[in-house]
C-alpha cells in the first residue's frame, strides 16, 4: 500500500506566528500553499486554543482563512526522506507531502534544568502549565510558585491568577540590573512596554524576586515545597505546584533532518530567511528566540521570498531589524547564571524518560557515547528535555538527528516512500 500524497508548491511547517505569517505571504503571492501543524489549532504556543485569543491572533487567523492556503492540522512531520518530500502522520496515519519550497517554522520548547526533586509531580514548565490552564485544568486556590527565567514567567503568573491560583512569588534567575536594563529598553518597543506595564499592574502584591532560583523541591507523591536561593541565603516556599523553566530551546530537529546548518544552536539563515539548503527557509524561534512579533515578520519575509516577491520581503527588513534588537536584548538580559549548572547532584535524574542520573551520564565522553551506554535521550521525549540540559550542564552538542523527529508509529516508518503515492494534489483543507 502506498501513502497518500499531498502536493503543494510551498509547504509551511508550524502554525504559530511565524508559520501564519509565512503561509499568508506565500499564498497572497499566488502560490499553492499548505500549512502543516501537529496540533488541532492554528496559533502555535502563544495563541493556542480556541477561546480568548487576542485581537492580533484573531486578525492573523482570519487573514489565513482568506489567503487560500490549505490547512493540514493534526499532522506531524516526522522525516524528510528525500529532497522535496516530507513524511508525516495525519491523525496517526502516514502521508507524504511534496513541495518545491519548504518553510520551517517549528517554534521552540521550554528549557528544563535538573535540580534535586525536579521530577516530582506538580512541577512543570510555565508555558506548559499555562496551556493546560487555558484548556480547562483547574487551579483555583492552588499555591503556584513561578520560577526560572524570562518574561514568560510574568505572563504565566498573571494568567494563573486570572484562573484563580495563588502565586506566592515569582523567582527570576537573572539579576535585577539585567532585568531593569531590559525594562528600560522596552521604550523602543511601545507595544511590548504597554503589554509589560499591564501585566505588572495586575501583579501588584506578588513578589517578583530577581537573582533568585530554585535549588531543590521536596514532597511525597506531589511537590509540597520548593527551596529558593539568592546565592547568600536560602528559604522554602510551600506550594501545590511549581511552574519552572529557564527560557526556551529552539526546535531545530526538523531543520537538521532537512540538512540545514546551525549557527550557535540556531538555524543559519540569510536576509531572505533562506537556510543553507536550496529551497528551504526558516522563520521564528528556530532562528532565534525573539517572541511572536519577531516570528511574524520573519515568517512574512520567508513567505514573500519563497513566493517570488523579493520587493515585498525587502520592505519588511527594517521591522525585522527592530525585532532583532529586541531578540538580542532578551538573550543578554536573561542569560543563564553559572550557578544553574551546579544544581543537580550526581544522583539527580538527567533523563527522566529512562531514569538516568547526571552522574551516570557524566562518565561518558559525549552525548552519543552516553546515549549508547546508558539509553539517556532515547525515551519518548527523544532527548528534547535531557539533551538540551546536557548541552548546558556538560557542554555537549547534538551531533546529528535521526528520523523520526517526533514519536511516530512503526507503520509510518516501514511504508516505502519510494513507491508511487496516491496523489491528492489539489485537495484543500483536511477537516480541521
Ligand atoms: C509552551 C510555551 C508557551 C508559550 N506561551 C507564551 C505566551 O503565553 N506568551 C508569549 O508571549 N510567548 C509564549 N511563548 C513563546 C512563543 O512561543 C513565541 O514567542 C512565539 O509564539 C514563537 O512563534 P513561532 O511561530 O516561532 O513558534 P510556535 O508558536 O512555537 O509555533 C510552532 C508550531 O509548529 C508546530 N510544530 C513543530 N514541529 C512540528 C512538526 N514536526 N510537525 C508539525 N508541526 C510542528 C508546533 O506544534 C507549533 O504549533 C511560549 C512558548 C512555549 C514553548
């Protein structure tokens, strides 16, 4: 049996701000475009879910619906078997998607750094917790400590309180001087300044401590308290939940599988957002963590460039330069302090999927060796959590990526991609 084949001129992977911007720009340039996302919704991490989307999100989703691009939701791209072809799963069933140009807008995930107790139930990333709460997970009356790094901590604390949680404090690892400097820099980005001021005003009364980070979590079947430090003293906060992550890690697995080169952990792109492989573009968080507005403008540039409209792409270069300054300010203000590399003890789990401690992993020379000898990074998350942590704690890079880039059914992998496929060209939306 052959896989069904979807055939498009331009395929965009990722339905967040970058992917939406790219798909609209490419389709408005007159190309036959498909937007593929593994979730049921458009909007990516920031605009995920159907209810309560901000106006900017509603406008972009409406523009997408008008632009004529096809939408392939619930479709995970798992491999790039050969040039011009993606292997994907739609609702668990394998399919192939062929393209002339590919725009990768795969976003980012949260960065978790291990500390004693970090795997206790009730501890999760702030962004992940926010998604659960937005989708109905009840938190009224729950004490939630928010910790880690980045402006997302404030947005999440605000959202949790709006859903009835008690936030006894926010612990930001970056020092005050960095955060203040970043805050003053927001005067160059009035929309961000306004957003930050609104969030801060709603958080009056919630302690926001800079230069503070978690050193351990304790509990029984659930976290009961977290120990925080400012480097001089330590104290504990009682809590029912801990929302903790140390910023974002770019999702570069699919770009790597497509052969794209990285630069300092991010996909290397030129001024047109073109990656090192001909016909492949990349936009949004895989090229640098700069927030939704940066992702939107990069996506549009990629879409116009792939769509053969260089002048329209070029007209956006100035806006992108502004957001790249914001991106650089984010990276420098919320750079991780060296103390975070020493939180985990030798028996602290590094790979929670396969139960492998930091001490066992550290005995090996590199990530590949450690994987082969211990199975770290070979569980369901496929190293997305522990690989990123190993990179920071041990300085190990990801040497290569193997398909599938997301968990997939064996059936999808054994179907021969060389066989002529059943063409579904011209098919538009598959039922969102
Ligand atoms: C969990 C989380 C929550 C966040 N919440 C907020 C917030 O509340 N406020 C805020 O300002 N910023 C938030 N951010 C940051 C925000 O994601 C970015 O600033 C911005 O949305 C980046 O846009 P993007 O288009 O580059 O990526 P994303 O919005 O991440 O979109 C990428 C999309 O690609 C899809 N995808 C990835 N790989 C594949 C694949 N192989 N096949 C198919 N689909 C794929 C993903 O499911 C996702 O929908 C959050 C980040 C994370 C990780």
